[in-house]
C-alpha cells in the first residue's frame, strides 16, 4: 500500500470488567490503531462507507441487551464493529482468490467460513461451525481501512451504484434470503412485520414474487409511508389497530399464508402465530434480546405450521448486486443519515431510537 501513513482512525469496542457473561460492559471509542497489512489470501480495503446495524447497537449495550443470556458467541475483544461495508482495494496479498486488482470497489459477506467443516463442505457455508463474522470476530468496517480475511467471500461492486444503495448490499442480501425461505407463491397473502432497512429490502423481494397481497406492519408511520411507496398493498400499525383481526378480515377469516418476522420483538411473534393460517409458513429473521415464550401447540397440534429460520444472505450477493446496478431495486429513501466516523456515538443513538431514521451510515 502506497503512502507513509501507518495508523488509522477506528471505532474500537473493548470489553471492560470481568469476563463472566453478565459482567462485561463494552466501551466504544475512537482510537488510532495500526493500518492492517495484507497477508496470504488477504486484501486491504479503504472503507467508503459502513452502515450501522441494529446488531451493532445491541452489542454496544451488551450488559442490558444480552444480560442473562451470555455474550453472543465468537466475540473477540477488542474488536472493530461494522459488517455493512463497501470500499476500494488498496493492497492485495499473495493467493487471493478472484480477479481483483488495486482500485476495485468491493464488499465481502459478513461471515468468513472455514471451508472445511461439514456445513462448508456441503455448501451450507453460512452455517459454518468454525468461522467468524466481520465486526465481531474479525475487524469490521467502522474504520478507515479493513482487512478482507483469507477465505472471505468477496465481490466487486459496480461504480455506477450510488453509495447510498451499495452500502445496503449486506442487509438486502439477508432480506432476500429471508424472503426465499418463505417460498412465496403467486396466490399467497404475505405479512411482513417490521420495515427498517432490512424489512424494506424484504418488501422489494416479496413484490418480485408477485404475491396476491403484501401487507406490512410497523409502529413507525414514516416507515409505513415509505413501504407504501415501495409497493406495499396494505400498511397497518399494530399500535393503532388490531392487526390480527384486520388480516383475518382481509382473508375471509383464514389468515395470511406467509408471515415474516423482522422486528425482534416478542409481541410480533405471537401476533404472527395468531394471524397466520393453518399450514402457513412462518419465517423468523429478527434477533431477540430476551427469550420468547409462546404456546407451541399453535405450531403443532392446532395449525401445523412450517417454521423457518433465516440467517445471513447466502447465495444472494450476486443477484442483489445485479439488481442494484440495473436499478431493479429502488432503495430510495432507505439511507436517512450519513455521519462522520467520529460521530459514531450519535449514529448509534439515532439508529437505536429509530424515530426519524431507517439506515444510518458512517463515512470515514
């Protein structure tokens, strides 16, 4: 890498206190750290932008958000957060797979799979038993530079994709995978609960399936308004009306065919189980900060539901990149805030409240 600069600014999360699960309190601050260098199979990328995920916000409130359940697995202290990043290649190590060159605009899947466990060898790399995630185990994108790890799944990002769209590649890939898990058919009534940045991406992919009806639920009116602009057939606010009764009314008492949960709030789970039809498909994407208790008899004896989990965005980056480049995906209005790296605390606060924001982006 050319130039004489040896250090960079980065958001660094350090675990403060005893490493008993309930006693770790993270401290996030801007630090001056060494710029990484490329080893075998690695690339160094100058970060163009990095989105703030709600998972980043939850980690910054580790004690209250995860207390009682322990620290999420595969956390290496200290770490640089951020997994929704794009940037340009500035250094390439020996043995990097793919036709990459200096100056290429790139991104990388959040997971760096090991490549040799049973799941990796069977093509289910996103459920790798040994790998780690950028922004938790490996240095993330809330920095001036990031190291793309050996074995990482890297992609070129066309320069014609605006930053405000390109920075959504990772969340939109996750959204596509979740929608694919629902196996939506043309005559299905689909309910999507939660339209943050991920949910808005899910809505676009739901519309691509051409369902009979796409119903969106959220408690924030601005997000509902944007969902309507992006093609939602019906928008409902659970804080203002009985959405279960409304969905039943719209489906002649039968219930929706597919329910996609993208909020991470327990009430949304019960709400979905109540409004989904018998033999329906329930897709769970949201991440919860507390255990969720429900009547499992609804799933089995009463409704015989198909329950599908959804994790990351496997095999979804290529189509998402193609559809962003040819403008098939809108993404208009999803990025609401762009802040300097030094203002990350303000960014975390805005993203955590979510009152006037959808996607908050840090620009180093």
